[in-house]
C-alpha cells in the first residue's frame, strides 16, 4: 500500500501525460487518427472471445501466480471500460460500466500493485442483482399485467435447514425472461468476506462485517440479495438480533452501491461536459429517484431503532483507532433520546418472560429519524429529504406526514423508497394497524414539490410512476396472521416476485394448557369475509349468550381480540342492560381495579376483556369460571395463558360454583392461521374440513 501511494504522488507531479508508460501495448503510440483501428483491435481481441467460465474465474481472482500476465491484461481490459483509461486519449463510444463504485487508479502503478488491487476493488461479484434489478426497464405490457394481476406466475419451492419451506412466486413477464432462479441447495455458512462478496456485498463493507454468520443469517442474506420480497413469520427472541443484523447489512449495502453508482456517473458526466463543452444527457447516467431516501425501516419501539443504529455504527466505525464523534455524528443525542424510559417489571408477581423481553428498553412508539451515510461516517438526525435511510414507527411516520386528508398529506420523502423493511409486524397490529397501512398507501406517489432533484438523472421508471414495482419488501413477524398475508399479497408489487415461508406446526399452544377442562370449539358457517363480523355477532347473540346468562354460568369472561368487536359487544350489553364490567387498553387503573374486584366477588356476571389490554398490561384476572373466546387469539400463546388463569389457586372459594367451569371458542374458516398456532396444522385442518360444527378437545 505504501508503494502504491508513492507512485500516486509521482503521477500528480508529472506534467506531460504523453510520457506515461502503458503496461498494455494497445495504448502505445496511438493518435487521434487511429481511433477506428483501435476499435477493431478491441473487438478482435482474443480476451473477449474467451469462454464464460474462464472469464468468471478471472473475475473472481482464481488465476494462479503463473498466470500473472493474464491478470494484468484482464486488469487493463477493465480499466479500458472505465473513463480513466481514456481520460485524455482519443474518444470512442464507451460500453456501459460493469463495475459500480470502483476506484480509478493511475496507470503508472506497477503490475504487481495492479494485480493485488484487482482482487480487492475490481472483482465483480457473481451476483450483480442490485444492478440487474434497478436497470431493468418494464415494458407497458408488463406493467399492465402487474397492475391487473392477470400475469401468470411461475411457482417453485425450496426447503432449507434453518428457514424451512419457502414458496417462490415469480411473475412470468418479459423482464423476468433472463432472470436466474434461486438455487434450491441451501448456501453454506458465510465465514469470510469473499463469501459475502459472492452474494453482492461491496468489498469494503464485507471486510467490516463480524464473521462468521450462522446458517440462518447466511440463508436469509442469500435470499434478500436476490431483491425478491421476503415474508418470514418465524422471528423469535432467539433469532431476533440475527435477523436484525442481516437486514441492516442489506440496507447499508444498498445505500453504498447506490452512492457509488451516483458518484461514478457524476465524475463521468463532468468529464463528458468538459470534452463536449456542454450539457451531457444520456440514459445510461440515470441513477437516482425523485427523492433521496432509498431505505425505510419500520419498527415498533425506540429500543428497536437503537439496536439497528448500533449495528450500523459498529460496521461504519474503524476497527482499531476509533473516534465516535467523527465517524458517528449526533450519537450522544441519539443515546439520550432512544434509551431509558424502561417499564418497571414487578418481582413479587412477575410478568411472563415474553412480556419482559418485548417491553425491555425504551418502548415509546412515536419516533422517526433520518440517517445519511458515507464510507467513513454515519450522520444521525438528518433532514428526511437529505437522508439515505429512514427509521420510524408507524405512528411517528404518520404524524410526520401530517394532514387530515389525502390532499394535505406530505409524503414526498416516501416517493422513491426501494427497500421497505417491516420488523416485528405483530406489534404494529397491537399498536394501530391502520397507521402502517396509511404509510404504505402513501408510498411512491407523485411528489408535490421537487427538492434539489436533477431530472436528467432520475430513472425512467420513476418518472413513469412505476416505482412500486421496483420496491423490495422484507416482512418479519413471530407468527402468521391474515393481516400479514394481506399486506404481503396486496401491498407488495415487486416485479421480481416473492418468497414466503410457511412451515407446518406440529403441536400448537394447546399443549401448554394445564387446567383439566374440555375445550369446545364452535364453527360459524360463513361464505363472505365481508360479512364475517356481522355473522359472528349474530351467532353469539342468538346461540351463545342466552345460555351463558344463566346464574350457573356466573364469573364468565368474554375474551375479544378485535377492538371493533369489543365496542360492538359493549354497546349491545349496555342496550340490553346486561350485568357486566369491562377492561380494555384505554381503561384507567382505578376502573381496572374496580372491575377486577366486582368480577371476583360476584358483583358482575360478565367481564368483557380486550386482547390488546392483555398484551400491554398482562393483567392477572382472578375468579374466572367460564371463558368465551369470541375469536381465536391473535397471539397463540395467549390461548394457554388465559385458560391457565382458571386454575383453582385463582378462584373464589365462596362463589359456590366449584363444579361449573367451561371453555368455549368461536371460529370461522377465515381463522385458519390462528387455529394453526393453537391446535397445530393437522388438527386445525381436520377441524375446518369436518362436517361437524362443534368439536371438543379433552385435556390430557
């Protein structure tokens, strides 16, 4: 490296460029009158007629030391494709650049130095999916098929050891004709930087990633590097940090490749302007969007954003001589605002483990932050329109958009998002699912104002309004729900296709029930999903409620997962003067204590209890003799958690109802995914396909 730097200084001091010694004889003694002859020599060059396999081996640095001469020639071929090699030589038509972000080196470097640099900076990875994904132009016929959803889809599947069974869907359009399919064989564990480069990571970024990556991370990184949409509903507390590290690496790699492409093209444009003495307009230099932000990461809590930024900071910072203030700007402010404010967890009556892990750290759900990146620095709290990566919660993003109607919403910063990452999506459902849908629906709209946008550099598919077909979406959840599949199937339009993982559940959460009671499942027949709420309510009012209004069914809890169902039942109970108390997420502490006391001491026949209240508070309700689940719980573990509250240790021995206890669950065919998590895939299938509408599961 020291030798190379000395040569670089000598090159700067040298005045006449004509005295420069070329290592390749093709550029020796060439004048402006021999440009056409030079073209013919290049076209007839034997190096360009070599086989594809030999070419790839040379590109990957697989040549031996005995073939050093071939390496040098290969280096010169690459330099020839860059503008530096013909900077002040007779101009000829250049081919599209093969290498994004490659540094231009002086030709006065020694042969040995070039060969070494070739392997570090100029090796093109086997997978250039970034370039292929963004440079592909969709035809009007392809766009029409994608919009109408009438395109045929090529379906295949993979089964990998860690991620499980994945279903691949690829639209059969012209743009995907030459696309390579995903290898069915699982990738090995990535143990070196060259392994990371093989899936498209920038070399300097690959050298900063802590290695090795485990099998799950290697499989996930391989998949998301294809720029297909990925839905992985098996995130848990054990693999959460592993998944977070992988998608953070992918986000950084996307930004660094975009930045390298823009900088290289900007330099070429400057050279062309000087050469042509005027403005250069060429489609090959279109490398930007209508707005600068390219990656949007949506997380539920500030603590999640804090962990993501920490991963970025560890990668950006230098390995040895570290200076946080120079490499990470505004980090102290970030730590003050995104840490602390932790919920107190009682020790006498401890909360469940999953509750403490979910709500550890700062759990504020109103935040957003912009981040800009260079190779050496990470700047926090940048303006949204000057940021590369945006991190925010659904609520924080919606508030930043403002407006009371679609006409007033300011969402220009979402117009050119190319990678959307939704982590811990099950928590968005507990917060407010409408906020997330609002953010997604306002992505890729036509900007109302143009902020420092060079229209000559904007990609043609951005100008045509096709940005949503180029957006990659990564969706990570802890379990499957119809809402998640709805977003993945109806809000994601990636022309590359998608990969959805779905593994059979052998035994559901019912195995964790310790109360020896029979569990009765009532199937409600329904053929229209739009009528499911009304049909469920009618079935409950006409067939379930009259039976449980009897005095022998006192101390009855009605567990309601959906808040709108909760409101509907509450209004009906008030209108019918039903003796009940209620607890929801908006109920104040004093009223919660009063409701629990009345229910335990037989002061109220029914307790109307919302699932969101249980999620955020985990209130330990005592005195439950009968429980009616208005719908299967959206969190599978809540099923056993609620039933186990009926243990004898939580009962009021003076109520005189020791022999009267029951468990009732209402469901429709649209609750299949919830039933999978409770009963297991096989039992849930049998339940839905059976001719009987009532099934009883006896406790073992």
